[in-house]
């Protein structure tokens, strides 16, 4: 948890600068740990942009599995950014004017 808290200001700055739709992104971090003789885990470092190149069959199996698990966890849904922006703008205009959005079916709540 300490590693996440330490990097939070940097992450917030990067997100504000580079991500137009904050609710449509995620970041993968790599935590390097070492196990001692008593099988206690020790944090070695945290990478905010871990390498996903696979140099060996074992590396490929681990990283491909991790990416598959990540995609299942995040559950990305394809979308059209232009349609998303148009819908947001239409909703904003509807809030500002109190009029139904252009093309909205009759009886659509305002």
C-alpha cells in the first residue's frame, strides 16, 4: 500500500495530462518480490511500466496469463470515442437547455 500511496501524485498528474476519459483507463504495475528461506516476501521494487516482452517460454506463459487475467478483471468494452463524446455533449446540452437531445424519441425525460 505504501508504494501505491508514494506514486499517487505522479499518477494523478499523468492521468490529468494524458487521459481524456479518466473512467476508461487503468495502469499495470509490476511488483518485484523476493522470498527468503522462511518464505517471507520482501518488496524489492515497484515498476509503474513493467516490461511485457517475453524472452523465454516460461516468461511468455507467465506474462500472457497475467495479461489474460488482467483483461478478464478489467472487462474492457469496445466503444467509439466519437460517439461517446457526442453523447456526453448531447447530455450536457440537455442539462443546460432543459430540452431533449436532438433525435431523442418523443417522451424522453429531460
